[in-house]
């Protein structure tokens, strides 16, 4: 099974295909860099973005 087939099987809730362990996080300096790139200064925490 290639990666595309695996993704479609996972999204189709196929119980035989293991769920991937994806983690979303960012480094402390990420928000600083995003502010330099135009993110409003009022956004200080990840919860402000969501």
C-alpha cells in the first residue's frame, strides 16, 4: 500500500489501517517570526489563532 492509498484508507475509517501519529506544535520563536511576517501583534498565543 502506497502513501496515497494509506491516506484514503485512513480517511475512510478503515479499521485495518493504523491511525498516524501526527503532532502539531511550534517552537517558541515561531510566533515572533510570524509577527515579523505580518501576523497582528494582538495574537500572542496559539489559542488566539484558532
